[in-house]
């Protein structure tokens, strides 16, 4: 008897909510720490705006657990596209040296995994 994970629509939305919630919370509460870690941010103003957007995405994902099937599928597709775009941006930023390589490429991999999972569930019948 161990920990199991079911690849369901609800769990895909939960994974997206956890990802956006953690990142949004960190950006909103500790922009200086994010700047130091990523080596990229120059101002906490856009960082806090990004945090608000991410927390909104978190709420949408978290509150969708009671939504009908078609709505969940559409939310999963939207989350998948957003996470996939984040993966591309993270890799691009790491490649051009705008962020630390290990952070950028690690973020790209994690974002790609979340994006792929959300898209898989969003397009699965």
C-alpha cells in the first residue's frame, strides 16, 4: 500500500493549480527572492502583476472541480497551452542567459510536463 496517482482530469487541474499557486504566491510574497534565484527580474511591479494573474489561474483550476466535463476539458486545454508557452519561454530565457541555466531549463522541463499532462487530459475522450 503506497501512494498512487490517478491521471484524471481533476488531478491534471489540481497539478496546474498547485504549480500556478506556488509560483504566484512566491512571486507575490517574495519578488526579491525570485529575482535573486532566477537572476532576471529587475522590478517587483511586473512581478506582482504576474503573481495576480497566476493566482487567478490557480483559482480557476481549483474551482473547476465541480464543472461539467466539457468545461473541464476546455480548462485543461487552456492550461496546457499556457504551461507549454511557459516551457518555451523558460528555455529561451535560459538559452539567452536571462536566467540561470539550471533554473531556466529545470523550469522549462517542469512546465513542459505540466503542459503535456494538461493537454493530454484535455484532448482525451
